[in-house]
């Protein structure tokens, strides 16, 4: 839902040329495999926001990017060289968005007036950028606690390896 809300925020602000910086996997509809994971879920949220707003989704807005600030800066320069550069960028990770933000500011753009940028994760470094990066917060500590509890429950035999059957206990 965080990705959906980020895309919806940009759409409601009037942006129509929105680039999506994805992880280095082919998430386009032309890819014929089942893709799972965080990148897929975030992209699904972006697409759903476009659909709900009555806007067409176009895989041409996808830009696979290495998860680094340097790759974000490189993606910024590629995007700005397009005939119709985006007015907004959704990045699947803050570190990518930070690279975009740094390159945009170094190029003289005013954020968010000239280019809106939204990252994802709310890493501590996001609040140290100038201007501070707009980002989707996710409760990393709480997620870690839940993952640890699930792992301990599996080790104890309380949850089968497939994760189904909450409350299931192995017979001794």
C-alpha cells in the first residue's frame, strides 16, 4: 500500500510523466516469468494507483536500476536526456532516490518544484539530504521482530516451513 500511496500522491499532484526506478529485474509485462518479492509488490502498488486514477500504465516508464546512489544519479541523467523527461520519479529504494536527488540538485533543479522524487524505506540517510527526501516509511525494526518470531516458531516446530497453519504444533 505504501507504493500505491506514493504513486497516488504524485498523480493527485498533477504528474503524468512519472518514471519508476525499479530493481535490476525485468518487471515489464513482456517478461514471461513469475516475479515475486519486494520489487514486484511495490511495482504492483504503483500500477494499481495508475489504474485507479484512470491513467494508462506504460512499461516504458520502468527503468531497471542498481540499488546504489551512483546508479540513481546515472538514472537521473538518462531520464533528463529523454525527449519528454519525467516530472516525477518513484524509486523502489531510498538509496536510488538519494542518488537522483543529489544529481538533480547538482544540475540546478529545485526539488520538488522542478522534479518530484519519492523513495521507499525511510532509511536514516533520507532525512540528511538537502532537501530531505520524501519517502515511504516502513517499520523495519517491527518487521525484523516479526521475522525473528516466525523463525523461532519454525525452529520450535510451531509453524510448518510453508508458513501455513498458524498455531499448528508438531506432534512429539
